[in-house]
C-alpha cells in the first residue's frame, strides 16, 4: 500500500503537540483591527489549541502526525 499524502494546506496551518493536541494560529486578526479593543488584539497573539471536535477533523488531513 502506498503512503498516504498529507494535505499541504493543513501541514502549513497546524502542528501536532507531543500529547496529540492540535495547535493553530488564533482567528480574527486578518483585518478590521479598528473595531477590536487593544486587549482583544493582544490576547489573539500566538497560537491556541483546537477543541477536540475540531482537532478530529484536522487529523484526518494529517495521517502521519501523531
């Protein structure tokens, strides 16, 4: 059986932690910053772990990650 291919869009957007959780960039910082508070913008920095339901969907696209 040949190797399964990872979706290239998923490998650019998500990382799997050692414990199997999925890390992704925070949503809501592409545009429209003027209507967001400074606190909101500050809290959206960095990455966040996805919920179990979302992580299950992402892991289908990354067969060899975790």
